[in-house]
C-alpha cells in the first residue's frame, strides 16, 4: 500500500494551511508572457491542473479567464473554493490530471504550476490533448529554489541535506526533462524569471512545513529540524527577515 506521503493525491494533507499562506507566488511576468503571446485574455478558458490552493488560479482569474481548477486533494481544493467562492469564472473540479472529466476540446490553455512532476506522464499527455481545443497551449511552471546562489539559500540547502530531507521533485532533473520533452514532443519554449520571498521566522517555518519532504510534527525528526532552522534564521536575518531566492521556470508550447 502507498503511504500518504508517497501518494501524490494526499501527500499534502495537513499541509494545506501552510501551503496556502507561505508558498511563493509567481512573477507577473508569467501572465504577461501569456498575454503577449495572445494565449491569455478575457474569456480564455483554462484548465489549471493540480491547482492546489489556487496560487496560479488567482493570477489567471485576474486576467479575465474562466478557470477550471482541477485538484484531487480535498483539503487543498477546499482552500481554493473558499478563496474564490464569489468568483463566477472559477469552477472547482475534483479530479486527477490523468482523467479530468472535462469535455473534449473544451479549453484553450492547460496550466500546471508546481504539479506536473506528480502526474503520470503518458496518461496526462493524452488527457491534455483530449481537452484542448485545436491550437491550444500548455504551460508548465515551477518555482525552483536556488540551491547554490545566495548565502541563505546555500545554508538552507545544507540544512535540508544534514537532516536528510529529500527536496527533489521525486525524480532526477534529467528524468523530469525527458518527461517535459515527451509531453511537448520537443517543441516548446523555456522562459525563466527571477523570484524572491522575504520571510520572517514564522513564514520560513511555514514555508518548510508546506513542503512534502518536511517531516510531520509527530515525526522525531521534526523538532531537531525546526530548532536548526531557527538557528539558521537568526544567523542570516536582516531586519527580522531572510530572502529565499527562486528561479521561476516556464515551459510553454503546443501538443502535437
């Protein structure tokens, strides 16, 4: 049997509050890119797959899109439902990437923010092709914390390593690259943006707790990790905050 922290559909159970409050957003350049390419405008229909608590969904709605937020995790999904309860262009969908239940040829754009690595690649690729209208686009997005830039980021990465917290995306970078290549059949753009989070200690703690690789509070490894995190914070803080640096990676293309 797959444990809850291995099953991608429930591995964020109990982390949804921290995820909603402390995960970084995406640079405005992401939606500007879609607008400039003529992909996103008022009335565009988007399937935001693995939409979580609605971080990217909110940006898409702000541009006038209609968004089907497809999320299998009930707790994460409920956060988005509460956030957008008065938004008529938001539709919550309880489904997986591999079987969204959306009608064939019903969306102009498929997005997956911080989620594609959890999908079964062949099945989700078939499903994306099924629900996209002719000429539709796919955008994959990740906020990737920089491991080798900035004194704080380097020290934070060392902390995770010392505590055996596996912060990979469940596969090697080479494997993820192969999955992206296969999805787009090699035809896509990659566009990077700088991103940064300024965090007080509460925010830094919540950011770590929101991660699937962080031990649960009842795990004996949790308390020592948090103690060392506090020591790290005080060593690197300026005006009671630290800056966590990211590279926001966008993969944009059409499916053949």
